[in-house]
C-alpha cells in the first residue's frame, strides 16, 4: 500500500498526498533534490499530508536550508492540520516560514 | 513509535506492574489502606499509562487516565476505601490485563471487552463525580516566535527544563523523538520548546533514518522526577537526556550549557530567557572559564561559580549530590539484568556440550596414562562444574513467582463459593528451574481450586463439626533430596476412601469387588474419567481432571502424592527434580550397560561379598539394609567376573542398597530425556551421553527404593543376612 | 555412527500417482520390505544400542544420534517375529514419528539395507499380501518387481506412537 504520493502540478508545485514519515523520506528527498535543482523556486503543497514524523521534519528543514544556500525561495502552499500541529509543537513555524498565498506561475 | 520492536518489553513491563497493582490492592483489602499501598497502586497505573502513551495505545491510556484520577482521590484522602470500591479496582486491574493480552497478540486497537469497559468506566466516573472533581483539560501549546522570548519568563524558573539529545540511531529502533515531545505535552504545559538544528546535514547527505535534532523544553507539570525519567527510560542509554527540576541551582544550568558545547551560545540564551540564570552570571562564568582554560586545572563551571562566590557552596554541593544519587541509582539498576530466555537456553546447551566434552577429555587422558594431563583435566572439571552451576543457577527462579497469583485466586474462588479461607504461603523463596515454573502453575491452580471446592467445607458445616469458621489452606515449598516439594494442604473434609471407591465403581473404573488399599484408592482420583464434565474449572474454562494434573507433573519428571485424614484434611504433595538439565552422577556398570545414579542420592559404596538370590536384606555394620541386585531386577544376562559392589542410596529418610557389577566413578551428566516411548519404565528416569558417545541410563532412585522396600517386606519369612567382610568407602 | 553411501534423503511425500516413486528396500529376517523414501531421514550402520531394562522387545532401547537420544524400534519384533542376530549388515533406518511433542526421529533396526529403487507408479498394487503374516494395516501396497512382489510398509501405522508406547513386554 502506497502511503505517500508526490506529483507535480501544471504550475510546477509539488503536491504531496499521504504521510511524510521515515519510510517515505528517502524517496521524497530524491524528488525534492531534483525539484530544487530544476526550478527557480520550490513550491510545496502539504495540504493533504496526513502524518509527519521527526524524519519528515528533518527533511523539510534540510530542504529549506538547501534552497537558501542556492538562493532560491521555498513556498509552502498550505499545511494540513497534521503538519501544522507538529510544526507548532516543535516551534518551527517561523524557521520554515508559514503558508504563503497561493502562487500561480 | 514503532510498537513492533518494543512489544514484548512493553507487555512484560505492563504485566509486572499489574501484578504489583494487584498485590497492593489485596493488601489494602486485607489490612486496610496505607499511604504506601495506595501509592503503589497509583504508581502502577500511572506508569502503565505513561508507557502506553508513548505508543499511542489509546485504549489503555484512556482507561488508566480515569482510573488514575479516581486513585488520586484516595491518595489525597478525599475518598475512603470500601468493599465495593476494592472490587471495582480489582475488576479494573483484570480488564487492564485483558488489554495487555491484546497488545501481546497484536490486536491492541480492538477492545476485547467493550461492554466491560463501558461498565467499569461508568463506575469510575460515578466515583469521581461523587467528589465533584473536574478533570482539567490540557492547554494547547502556543506558537512562540523564536527570538524575543517573553520577558515575563525572565523571573525565576518555575518549570522543568528538559534537554533532549537523542542518539542518531533512535529512529532505527522504532522510536520517534516527536512522540516523546507529544508525551511531555500530555503531562502538563510546554512553556517553551526550542528545536536545535545545528546537526542537520545538507539535503543530499540527509539520512532518513538518523535523528539529528535536539530539543530544549520547558515543561510546567505536576509530575515528579521519576515519572519524567521513566518516560525516557527506553532511550536513556544512548541518548543525552537531562531533566532539571524547577528552581534548580544556577550551577546546574551552567553545567548543562557546558556539557552541550555545540549549542552553548544558544543554550545560554535560552536559559537566560527562561529565567534560569541571568545574563551577568552566564557572562561572568563563561569568561572565567575561558581564562582558566590555559591554567593548570580546568575547573568545572559550577566550581568556577563557587570560587567567585556567585553561588553558595551549599547549592553546588546539593547539585553534586543530586548527581551522585543519579549515579547510584544507575548502579542499582544495573544489578538486575534482563536476559532473553532463549539466550539462557543457548548458554545451558553450550554448557551441556562443555560438560560432555570435558568428560570425554578426562576419559582420553586416563587412557593416555599421563598424570599431568589427568591433573590438568581434573582442575578443568572443577571449573566446568562451577560454570555449569552458575549457568543453571541463572535459570533458577523462586517458586514465589507461581505462588504470588494465589492470594487473588483464593480470594475470588472463596467469594464465589461463599466460603471463608485463610491462605498461608511458606517457602516462596525455594527455587526451581525457570522452565518448570510456568508449567507448574496450571496443575497447582487446579489442586488449589479442588481444595477450596471439595476440600474446605462451607462455614455452617465447619462450625457444626466443631471447626473454626475459617478454613485453612497452606501452600508450602521446600527442597529435599535434590528435589523441590510443593505441598497444598487444607483442613477440610479430607478424602473418604469409601466414597471414592463407590464413585470409581460407578464410573466403571474398578470392579465392584476389587480389593484396594487406601493408597490405591487415592490413586483412582488420577484416572481419566474420574472427574465429571460438570466440574469445569472456572479458571481455565475447560474441564480439567486430576489425570491431566498428574500428566503435567509427570511431564516435569515429577511425582504427586496424596495424604489425607477423613474429616480433618488433605495434603497433596508434588515432588519435582530441581533441574531438567545437568546433574552430578555416579557411574556404575551392569553387564555392558552403564548406569548413572544421581550423586546426591549416593551415601556410600561397599564391596559385596556373597549374594544369595533370595536375599532382600543385608547387614551393614549391624543394621539391616534392604537391597536389590540390579542385574536380577533388569534381567541382564551377561556374565560378570568381578566382585560385585553395593551402592547405598537414599531417598528421603529411607536407605536401600543397589548391587551392581562395577563402580566407575563420578561424572557430570547432561540429562537427555528418554522420551514418550519409555514413559512407563520405572527404574530408569532418563539418559545421558557419555564421553565416548554411548548412552548411559539414569536410575530413578525413588522407584528403586520403593521396589527394594517392597521386596524386603514381601520376602520369604526367613530372612538371612549376609555378613560383610570387607568395606571400602567410596563416596565422593 | 557411520553413514552408508546412501545420503540423507529429501523430505516430503513421495510423488503420488504421477510418474515414479522411490523406495528403500530392506531385509527383515529373510524377507524384503520397501519403505517410501519420504519416510526415511538417513541410514546408519548399527554400532550398538543401549538396552533400556524392562523395555518391550519392540522398542528395546536407544541410540545416540548426534547428541540426541533416539529410541530404536526392532522391526522384526514389531511384526511379531523373533529378533534376528545382530550382524555386520544390521542397520538403523532413521525415520520420523508423531509424538506428543511433535515429529521426532526414531530408529528402525533392520537386518540389512539393500538399495534405493525408483519404480513407475503403475507397478504399485494394492492387493493384500498373503502368507507374510504381517498386520494388514502395516501394508500400504505391493511392489511388482522383476523377481516377485515386495511389501510396501505403511510407516505411519508401523510407527504409531500410541501403539509403541503400550507395546506389551
């Protein structure tokens, strides 16, 4: 059973459905890297993420940092409640930057 | 958190806690409540809740939360304990047991008894409402911006400060740091939380399975240090977990900073912002430390402070002594090591192989006729024996482990059958092999149940018979002749041979006109088909007869005896070998076959001068000794040219002699069961493999003693005794 | 204990009905019997047995099989015949039986082991044997070979543990 799917929308946004947990992070990392290097800005839609664990949080943090080093912005187009709860708990909302207005290219 | 990796540990812990809880509850019921016992119950429930919470086992957490609140009422003196209350508590403990079973079986998300849960929770709520206590909901955490912590926190730090640096491997073991934080949140209010990302690797190098985040948490809670520490028990070893109580001394906070050099600046900021210490103190101490770095002695930050009289020495001493306590506790905890049963079994097997190999080496050395070698191997034998004893000892557990469930059983059954029973237990510290302990439980349970059911009379009948209203049931264990004996005695009706006989005839188990001794009549109780189907044991839910009990005991290579006095009581006695693994043996030979006699049954060996076929008793230093000539008993025909020997063996108080062809000396024997096909063989109990690979048979001393005694009593009217001319002591 | 050239044979039921099946032929007294290969774990030369006193002649003792104490069955006694002398051709065929605690090995003493043969399915007949005086339920069929018939033993019944346990002394 696939717990996590990641697809690219027409506007170049990475949309993630399902869980971002230790079992999914390896694959997601590869996708994120690809995305990061091929686009000018990283756009992620996390409105449909059902679960986020420490590994997932690390992934998000590492992505943010990597983007910053390349001078590229990261836009989070939406958090699900699950994501919001974890980020609040760990006090990372500011570090990662909150959901921005939807950006359509 | 990943339950699959931690499941068995969690189940074991929970079961132990539930046992503690039950024990305390029964103590309260019997002797009234005391702060210690109430606390014990509370602690057990509390800890179970905590551990369950880590794994999100909502069924348990929800239930224990409610239970805990009720227990808190008792603990704080707002509610008294009465009979109905105790029964409810015990029922709750039972229900928790079911929930733990569900975890064990992997069905933890399904409630095994929803109706029971509903009923119990309703009862608990009623108990709570009666005291009109409202449960305060946990406040949600607020989003705190990282910079500019609220100035109001700069005042003295009234919260717990918890510093978490998980081992990178923690997620590989199925644990998620996030769960710990969620759990902390459930204990109170998280006043501040900082996630430290300094160890975060670049994205390409990020390993999904390694944890790299640190956390500094300020927690406002009424939980105690023990609770907080327990939460991190699982990861304590490889992770850096620091829990600082509210208003810890400044030196401690400084120490925290010092010990986590990676985030020193940040930590300092956090702690200052939290109000643990003020900027000045931090600044001063750090400066001092810097300047002292090049000096002859690098002082700890705490010491630095004291030197500068920034913190009174008392406070530092207090902080240090606290550390010492923690260290001591660690040492205490290390005194008990949990070992998987399979690892112990492997060790025992290897030791068994070692014993056999050692014997083989000794045999070869003897043949090689090298004194040095023989001496060296004799020394090795001594060491191997020590290893063997230590290994076997590791498997020994006190029989109290089995006994401990009986107070509850007796209480329940007595209540159910409306009888009054006083249970006394002695000898709980007698030890036996761990593998036997579990298999002893069921037979004992059934015997106890029988004693209460059929043995002890109802109150009215007892009084009519001039007995005390309360019946006595005694569980007694002791060691004897290399065995462990467990007695279950009651002062009830006793066994009536006539009635037993009648019942047996009724069931067609014995002919109506058969002549039976009392002992033989008692044995009828153990025949399958004696107990009726209507005697279904409530405890196991299926019909268990005494025949099954006997079989269970025999499978443990044990025996079961009955003693009774009609009208006065019954004693049932189970006798089991101490271990199923390795024994010290004395080898003898008859014909070509080697036999082993358990060494602790051997008294002495003497030469046998003459043996007349009809003799059953010999004169040993003036006293008569019944004896058996084993070659006759076993029907061994091969000729023997040597002088025979007599081995005097004992069983309990009795001694008999066994005549054999040759004495071979002592050795260790790894016991190998003969198997089902030889179950009926009386004189031989099991076998062992000798150093040369051949199989030797281990004699059943009890059976042989019985046979010898029988032969002596039923021998010819004229008993001739043989005078022994030569005597040679060869006991080891 | 030394092993003969016949190495440990694979487990599993012989392929029934289709194609061919393998058997091990043995000698008991002067009669030949066939054992389905699937029932045979290994074959060992007989190098002594420890007789258990007062045991039945059907299961007279035990042997050491690589550190395990294994009971041995005297096949001739199981058939109700006199035991033959131990010769240098006597072997122990290690088979398996279902005990209370699961499937365990059991040694079967035969006077000689002849060979492993492969037989087409159509050579197996179920006609009851005549004259051999063996219990009907010990026989699962007859093998028609070039020089006559050979009784195929029903090992499950021959090695029935409840029966062996209560074998008369």
